[in-house]
């Protein structure tokens, strides 16, 4: 099983002319295993290899940007939900699927183990930050399977300085971990389709299953890769059915490992798509907003990256048609599937974080075009610097901007409320992040989570001589799209005096 398959084409070597753009053209490609066996050799490469020094700098920057101020922002709703699930037992977390939780259990199990170290914001976000930073390393090796060394450095830098990836690497949710596992699946897919080896096919199937166990929507890109695995071998399979053995092996590994989850996933999918979306974006806005966000929350950057992606694919077509097809299919098919699904279920760009490797590989593939024009060993350095500078506007405000400030709101309530006062959270399920910071028991207040004007009328009537503090969040549009709750608050509170805590939290008071 560990032997390579016969007759499989290996990856093409980069064109010799483009070694002119390698920061270390004399440097040799050394397997990682060799570096561990010979520390002296490793030190010599680190000391003299310009490209490895640049790569190390990019990786270190990736770690720094993902761990910097990790606990600064207060938990938001979904992160508080993560904590609630992680507090359950291992069996209890699995049981949440039957109860209707729309996320698979692997990330919650990982967070359950992390709670050994506490329940602070930094502890809850540690794993996404770590796996997000490690994905930068994986991204380099993914690119190195199909591109030259300078282009691979560019691909790693695009992910290291990606505002979208930094943002979700600092969030206690499954998006960055899912991308880590999917990037590994993509790495072994490339190894398997280009170099053969049943071990690579097994690893592809296994990491695909881990991505699926981390987030259900990973099924879409995994499905694309499995489809392409058969498509790339279609002619060979027609001539000899044994040629289907390797991709069938990967599919079998995936199915076996994912089997305990698949039945639940189908049931949850039918439930999720049965009632239509209650939030998110719909139609072709799914494509535009996703591309803008994964490019750095910036329309101008999205246009530039998409243009470079198209140029990179055009460059690849006569040189590596299979890779060009992979990049176009990997980017386009999930987007088109998401447009269709957006009318049936909630759809937001963070679900499609796995598009970044395809986009960034295509952008990096355009590097030889510039190299042919310039042919300078400093071109890769300039490219990394430009990528960093493009991220500076985001980075300059990101670490000092408070997101939804449940911590500050809780301090305000603790300072201003008296025993017997009422604290009403709208909609009711948003109580989770507030309760992480605020204890109504120690404060002597009554805490309610409400949804309708009738609920608000009933509770406010029971206040007696006590004040009522209304915590209104932007989630109200999902539970009350008609705006009846907001109109009730306009009639019973002074909306002009609302205090804002971040972009989506408003505190109003009556009495």
C-alpha cells in the first residue's frame, strides 16, 4: 500500500529562467526529514538561505498577527455558544447533533480539552490561532507541489497577511481549524494526483474527513476534489478500470471516517434548508461579497487579486492544464453551489474560507509573468512587502477596534443597576455572551431573554417601580423581520439616548 502507483506523472519542474527571481538561486531543496537528522545542515541553510529566511519571517509574522491581542475583544454570540457546547461532556457534545446543532463536534471536542486551561477569551481562541498560523506553513508546501520557490513564498505571504484569515484565526469558531485540515487535504491531493502513492491518497481522504468533522460545509470543496480526482483519470479509467483504485481508496477512507457524521449531516441539511434562510446573503451577492471578504474586506483588493488569479490561470493553461482546471473549479464550483444554497439556508462568506488556497495559488501562479519582465532576485521580496502593505490599512485598526463589547456593557450594568431592576436581552438567545461577563444573581437584577412585543409588554408591566434595561442586538432582524420589536421600543424608550457597545449592541432604558 505504501508503494507508489506506476505510470503517474510527477510535478513539472519550474522553468530554469525563473531562478533569476529566486532570492537564493543557488539554494537546494532539502527534505524536512533531512534537516531533523542533521541539525548542522539545518543551521547552515538558515544562516545562508535567503529564501528560507524570508519564509521564516513570513511564518513568524503569521504567528504574531494571529496571537497578538488574542483576548482583547469580548466573546460574541457564536463564541459564547462554543463555550456552552465545550462545557458539555464528550458524549454530550455528540448529542447536540441530535438536538439540532448545525455544526459537527470535532471543534467542540478540541475546545472541551482546552477548557483544562481555563475559560478565558485567549484560551478559547488559542486553537484557531495556532491552527491558523500553521496553515501558513501548509500553504507554502501546497504551493511548492505545483509552483516554483518564489511563487510558493508569495502564496504563503498572501495567507499570512490575509485580513480575512487573521480575523477568523482570532475567533473561537471552527473556520480556521477547518481550513487547516482542508489545506492538508489539498496538499495530499496534489501529491497523490501528481506523484501517486497510495499513502498520499489515504492521507487525502483522512484529512478531508477531518475537515468535514470540523465544519459541514467542507463537504463542498472535498466533493470538488474527489470529482476532479476521477475526472483527471477519466481516459485512463476508460482504458483500465484498475486506474480508479486510487481515487476510490481516498473516497472509501473519507466515507468510513465520516460515516458516523453523514446520517446526522443529511438530517440537519434537510432541516436547515426546510425553512429558508433567516440571515446571511442571497443570490449572486454571495459571490461578490465572498470574494471581497476573502480578499481582505476590500473591493479594490478583490479586483486586483481576481485579475492576478485570471492572469495566473492563463499562464498555467499551456504549461499545467490540470492545475488551471483545479484552481478554476476549486474557486468557481463552491461559489455557484453557494448561490443555489443561499436561497435555502443561511449563507455567509466565512463558510467559504476554504476558497483562499485556490485564490492564492492562482494569484501566486501569476508571479512568473512579472519575473519574466523583471528578472530580479529581489522581486519576491518586493512581492511580500506589497502584500504586507496591502494589509496595513486593516491591521492598523484591527487590533485597537472593539467588536461587540459585551465586557463593557456588563461593567455598565454592574455599575448602574440596582437590586430588583430588570435586564431584558433581545432576541433572547443573545443572553449567552452577556451571561459570560454579567451575573444578575450577584447584581440582584432579573434577567430575561425575549423575542416579541407581547413578551416585552408583559415583562415591563411586572417591573413595578424598578427600571428596565433593554439590550437590543442586530440579531433582532432575524427573529423579528417585520420590525415590531423595534417599533415597541421606540414607543416605550428613548431611542435617541441609546448607548452603543460595538457595531451590533444597543442599550436602552425605561423608568
